[in-house]
């Protein structure tokens, strides 16, 4: 067996199932299989395809990718399977550290390369991380997840990027083949199942944005202009009408079927320019979105507050392993 094969075997052998206690209501929803549509309407095509290897860092633009329960995959490249944590092993994001948005990554075989303006690049062998490290706990939104530490070189690199002083931050790699545990409180109004939380995304492993909705938003902004990258989607749809996506329950991209779990509620991260890491002084697009894109349900608003909606959080409902490619036809039901 090759060394990479050995590493892959080790990765599978060390993958654990994240357990958790679920209330009866949640268990009922977990094991209900949705009735998939038989009639689809063509709504557009796939314009852009993004994968974000490190949570809150820059994207990699792909022409095709494989769908898994943990998100998009292209060999060792996987969506949001790495994150930066502080000295208490709590995740950090670009909301507090906008410099993270400027970190660019490449993945060749199992080698992850990190680049950022003015810093030397470094390489991290993810296969070695899996083979040589023992999983330890870290925290994402109050949920404990198993992770591998990516080593002192990555720690020193991110610490210099973020605070220029001591080794305060570490890069970690998700250490399971299963979706992370989720809080059953969020499932009271939505359709999460035990396979819908992915590795390290905020909510679900797939996110779609409608280019026409972003274009309409730009007509309402004064002195600012947004792109789909402000919203960090996996899929950018072109050809639909603005906000047409609000009425969709299921989406099919090529032959891959997704269920709409919830609208994506937006936060301060959208106000940071993904190209420069500079915050918008007028807190746009949030302030404009709040004026016309509020969630209408008062019950759901108890969870989301005043966060406006833009885009869709979706979860895979067809079998894993399907391929999505640029210019695929997108259907809705």
C-alpha cells in the first residue's frame, strides 16, 4: 500500500461518530425521509463554484466538484474542514479577524499551501497530520468537535498574521467522516437532520446565492457595490429572477438534489470586503438588507433576530458522490 493509501486508511480508522442526545421531536425529524419532487422547473445555470478549505479564509474556484454529506470535495480539497482556533481551542472567524479573508490556499494531493500578502508561503501535509496526530476537542458555536492539530509551523504563521506576537492561534483539521453534532434547539423551526451540519460551516454544508438578487441589492445601495463573494456561497446561480429562490423547497444541480433547510441569515461578515479585508464604514449591505429582507415569521425571528435573509442553506438529499460542474442546469421545485 502507498504512503498516501496508508494515511487514508488511518484517516478512516480514526474517524469517530459524534454523539449527542436528541429530544423526541428532533429524532422524529431526523429519521423522516423527505418526499423528493418528481416535477422540476428549470431556473438557471451554475455560474460559479467555490470551496473554502479553511473556515473564514479565501475560496478556491473550481470547475467541478464532488458532493458529500460534509460538503463539496475535490480529492484532498474539501469545504470548511479546517479552521483557526485560539488558545482555548475556540474557533475564530473573520468577523473579529478580517485578515483571515486574505489567506489564500492551494491543495495539491495532500499538501495544503497557505499564502497571504507579505508573508512567506508554507506547506502542510494533511496526510501526515491525520497519520501522526491524535484527535482532540475544539469548539464551534458551542459544539465540541474532534480535530487534528496541524502543527507549530501553521500555528506560528497564523499567530504572526493575526496578532504579530506570541503563538496564540492554531490551525486544526476536522477529525471525523460524520457531520458534527447539532443543537436540537435550532431544529424547532427548520428541517435539519443528523447529516446536515457538515464539518465546520456555521450551519449547513451547501450554500446557494442568486446573482440576480445580488444585482438587485446593488441597485438599492448608495456608494457601495457587493458581489456574490461577500456572501461566501458554494453555488452562484445565474438566470433566475431576483429573490425567486425564496419560494423554493428543493434544488437540483445537474443530477444532485438538495433540500432547502432555511434561508441564510446574514451577519457582519458580509460587510467586510473579501478582496481587501476592509470593513464597510456604513455597515453595508446589512443596513440595506434589514430594510427589506427580514424573515417574516415572528417565531423564527426569536432565533434570528434582525438578521436579514440572503441566499439559501441547502442539504444533500441525493446519494453522495455526484459531480457538479460549471454551467450545469439548475432546477427548482
